[in-house]
């Protein structure tokens, strides 16, 4: 119960922060309506899919399993605060359908949503600050690189927490080989899917990616914005 209370407090504070300022209202714009509804549906299904490699301990990645998190992609498309609001809705949907306990729902929201989302946002800000504005850098950096690191950074932090506070009592795997294999597969899968989907959306449905501003990514040689079919 104590851990549930901690998770509930953290989740509540994060959600209140995400709802403050009105940034989340970008999700209500008609231009992104279909992408938001589609994202909720896809992530709702993805968060219900769990798999492990043959012979690998279940939930080897500190309580997580093989699935598409989607937090990094949402941050790349809408920004951090709107992404957290969407992830909260996804968590609520899946929790109701799958009859999750409050502890399970809060754990999924924080580990699959909030931590990867904040990690991805940090990576994207560093890329935007230190690298030139270019379409290729936006897709590769905000899509692939941020997707990979959105899994690696929280997972390493969780493993340190896991090892430091003897979380084996929670029934989580302590096998470092399983953990490393899971981490590699999860991170590159997340990065590949995020990068591929972001590229498709930017090229064919740029209105679905409000964080992408055409005028900020002018072609350095021609001085023209990239043409969208």
C-alpha cells in the first residue's frame, strides 16, 4: 500500500503538471483528431501485448516486457505535456479493459509512459539545441535516437534502483544477461518503430505532427521548406 500511495502521488502530480498551461489542448484540434484517436487505439492494443524470449525470465527488464511503449513518438508529435495526457488516457483504458489493480495501472503509467516520455523530451531538446534544424535530423534524432534512449535511460535508472533497494522481493528478475538482451531488443525496436512512423507522418500527414514547424526546417541549400505530397 505504501508503494501504491507513492505511485499515486507521483502520477497525480505529473498529470496535474501536464494539464496546466493548456498545452494539452493541441490534442483537441481537428487537424490531429484522427491521429490522436488512432494513437489511443494502437497504444491501447500494444500495452496489452506482452511477450518474452524463449528461456528468458518473465519481465526481465525490471518489471517490463516486450511491447511498444510509444511515449517517445507521442512526445515527438505533440510535445511532452500532451503526450503524458494521452498516456494517462491509454493507461485508464487498458486498466479498465484488463482489470488491472490500481498498483499495476500506476506502475504501467510511470514506467511505460512518464519515464520514457521525460527521457525522450530531454534527448529531443538536446538535439534541437546542439544540432541544426534539418528534416533528416528531426526524423532521425526525434524519432530513432530519442526512441532508443527513451528506453535505455529509464531502464538503467530502474536497474540501479532495483539493485540498490533489493527489489527482488517484488518478484522481478535479477538476471543481468536477460536484462541486457531485453534492453537491447526493446530499445532498438522502439527506436525503429518511432523513427519509421514519425517519418511517414511528417512526409504524408504533417498536420498530425504539430511539433514539426515547416519554417524551422528550411532546406539549407534551397532556402525552401521540404515539399509535402
